[in-house]
C-alpha cells in the first residue's frame, strides 16, 4: 500500500512543519502527536502484504498455512505499544506546559528565554 | 479499497492542517482527534485490528481528553482565582 | 522571516529524504526471517490464536516489560509534577452538577464499559485486543465518571494497590518462567491447553490481565491528576 506510505510521510511533514513554526506550546505537542500518527501509519504499511488477512490464526487453514496467508505481525506488535507510550509521553509534556504556564502565565515558547543557553 | 484509503488520507491531511492552523485550541485538538480516528480505520483496512483498537481507544479518546484538560488549566481565568 | 525560511529548508530536506524512500520502496510479497518463524512455530509452541499477542507477551516480553515501566515512569512524573502543595481543591468555585440524564446514563453504562474492557483483555490471546486495549477501555470508563461528576475522586489506595500488585505479579510470573520453563516470561509455566479455548496458551492470559489492570489504573491516574490539578 504505497498510498498509505505517502499519507504517513505527508502527516510526518505536517507535524515537523507545525513543530518548527508554531509558537503556542500546546500546538507544538499536537504537532508531535500528528507526526507520531504518521510514523505509525508508515510502520504498519511496511508490514502489509496485498491480499492477506490479519495475523489471527483462528481456523485450521490459517493455523497450517499461516505463513502464506497473514500479514507481518512484528510491526503491529511494535506500533501497539508505541501508541500507549506516545499518549503517556504527551501527558508528561502537557504537565510540564501547565507548570510553565503557572510561572509566567504565557503559552508562547519565545517568552521562556531563561531556558535558552 | 484504494478509493476509501485515498478519501480517508485526504481527510487526515486536511484535519492535520486544521489542527496546526486553527486559532481555537479546542477545535485544533478535536481536529487532531479526527486524524487519529481516520488512522484507526486505515489500520483496519491494512489488516491490523489490534492496532486499530488501540488507536481508537487511546489516540482518539483518551489523548483528546488529556489535551482538553491541559487547555483548561492554561487559561487566564482558571488561574486568577487560584 | 529568516526563522521561517530555515524551517522551510529543514522540512524540504525531509521531503527529499522521504521522496527517495517512497520511490525506492518495494512492497513486501512474503514473510521473511523472524516473522516467518513466529507465524509458523507459534501455534504449536505457545498455543495463542492471536500472533500479535504472542509476540507482545512472550517473544518480545522483555520489551513489553520495558514499555510498561516507561508508562509507569510517565504516570509517576505527571503525579509528581502536579501534586497539590497543601491546597484544598475546588476552593472558591461551585461546580454546576450534570443533568439528570447524564448522571443516570453514566451510572448505568459505566459497569458495562468496564466489563467490556475486562472482556477485551481476557480474550487477548483468542481475538483482536489485549491488555493495552482493554486497559484503555477501562480508563475511558473512568474518564466518563470524571466528566459526569465534577467532584469525583477515585479511591487512591485501591487504585495504587491494584497497580502495584499487578506490576509485581507481572515480574513474578516472568521470574517463574526462568525457574519452571525456558526463560524470562516464558508462558509454558501453565499447561498450553486446547488451541482456541479461553483457558489455553499457558500464562499469556494471566500476564495480559496484569498488563490490562496496570495500564488501566495508570491511565486513569494520569487523567485524574490532570483534571484536579491546581
């Protein structure tokens, strides 16, 4: 599925563009989340094989000849955990933003010059 | 199938641009939720039901709620009566 | 303006890289290497119907333990950063209660949503789903409660105990694998049973129940901390 690969790349590019140009910190975290979704789409699309079914061997045919009938299960296992970790890391980033906001009452990243080196 | 993927993909790209450029933060978060929701349908088409379930429950549901709570806590009037 | 053009240059660089990758990419036509081994050997070796579950829980079990630790650390970080510094919550403002319909609907639906989440992680080895998905559904039920009842607080001792016990049991089951079977997190410490039945695949359902409880309580904890922060 080359189309899905292309969509994933475009989503990643949109995420990078947002991360580099937005000033609002919540928008930056949103951009990271979008780039993450794009990357996950790419990984799943790489494991896809045309005309095959999901890696759940719930019939005798699939159990015996699964190698010829199912898509690659390894990328799916990777993405499965990556999604859960992604949301936890996003929550941590948002927590830092809430604490920063309480210091200076601003969401604009350029107001936090004290952290620049 | 290809037509459906193209349709979902263009929807995702439009929603991603909306998430980045919308002025209203709540609307932007909902647009990002739409990206996740459409992605979960694409996973289903790509024969990955496990990933589709995770993305629908976490990406579209919990993640949106976490962002909305964070936006609620970074508004002026919330903090002034603190 | 100069900042924006640098950003544009960076993104164009990525476009170039991605374009090369996209045009040189050949779709997979067959399973190779480790994936082929997993799919062909898994039914006899581990007895789980869902190959993704077998990989997540057993073949790559150590990775999953690491992922659960990352989740735990992130949840702890959120709780630590947002802890209340001796202030009472919700002081000074009265929250408007939800409507009768919403309250009744929530009270009626929440047990069923939690039951669905538990169903998903008990059946993780037989159909699509598992601990991570089921835990997320349980956390969604908690979110439902938090949204409907503004002052709602979970019983923290219960949540903490569930989380700690399931985390510790996960590691203990893993160590039992070293003692009784082939290695860390080996599922053959329990009999494999009949292929496709609910009590099969050795320790995979047990481990996935622990993962589900842990993920569910941790995500619920993150949501509650973010809601009541002040």
